[in-house]
């Protein structure tokens, strides 16, 4: 539309050019936003993996304690 050289157009040629510039600008910003999102997702995944590791270690500690200490009473009656 911006390249159309017809003398009489049903739209303003500047509008088409502005839309093209806006689209180009959005494409540039999109990559920046995607990079930011990827970084956030990576950090979140690292935090989740670390928390999972800590929970697993705590569970293993608890299991080791339970094996070492016999129960005071039996649930089976």
C-alpha cells in the first residue's frame, strides 16, 4: 500500500507507512520481550529445581531418622 503511486487513493499514504514503521518497531521489541521471558523462565526453572532438590534432601533425612528410631507405638492394633 505504501508503494502505490496512484494519484487518487482511498486512504492516506502516510497511514500505511506509519503502520509499516509500527510493525517493524513491534518486531524489534518482540525479540527483546522474548529474551526477557526466556531469562525469567530459566531463572524460575533453576529455582524450582533447587527447591525440589532441597525437598528431596529433607525427605531423605527424615526417612533416615525414621529408620534409626523405632516407633513408640504401633498403628496396627
